[in-house]
């Protein structure tokens, strides 16, 4: 299986996101990237949109439901949201949507900061392997992988995708 070019996906996503926001009459969204790959995707997307909007960052490590099983990731960093959440239209950006658990954790954290007017989910890839009823509003590509395969995003410049085999 060949993986799509992230630069091409970002360009398509920018067009789809503009249309999505315009359809909902959202003129000043607040952008938030999920550490680490989501931040890279968000930076590339903002660049493609020619936007100088501030970028918030989330590290959802403490909000994950597998925290007690897997322990704390050694590179946990604080979240940084340089704007209010209450009443704002948020664009939440991640690299790869797999089970949906990272997005659930991100939304739990965001709601601890306030009640947004809306949350638009943007993902570079949807691996169509959801365990929770979470789907992106804007997606670069949807892939179906074998059970032993994963996709790894490297970056930030350039963004590259790599197919990996994992032992189950």
C-alpha cells in the first residue's frame, strides 16, 4: 500500500476546511493542535490557509482512559491555549484518528477550560478503526489497514508518512 503525500492532503484539507467554516458562518475559529503530530498538521494547515491565527496546543496524556494501564508518556508537556475556550468555535486538529480515544481525551480537556460554541474535528488520516463514535468533519484521507499495521507521521518539515508493522 502506498501512502498519500501529506502536502497534497494538507492542500485538500485547507479547501475543505474553508468550505466547512463558511457553511457554518464561522469567521474567527480558534485552532488547536494535539501534541505532537496534530500540532505539525495544524502548523502546515495554517500555513496553507495563509493564517496568522494563534495556535493552541493540547497534551492529552493525563486525560487518556488508558493512563493507568500504559503510564505517563515521558515527554508530557503542559497544554497551552492562548485564547478563551468559552463560547468560541474551535478547530481541533490531529494527525491520525484510529480508536477515537485521543479525541475523546482532548474534548474532555477542552471542556475543563470552558464550553465552546462548537468543535470542528480535522484529521490528516482516518484509519477507519474507531472504537468510539467519533468522525472528523474534515479529513485528508481514509485508510483501512491490516490489524498489524500502523501509520507514523514524522515532521514537522517536511511531513512524511510511514507504514509500520507492529506485533500484536
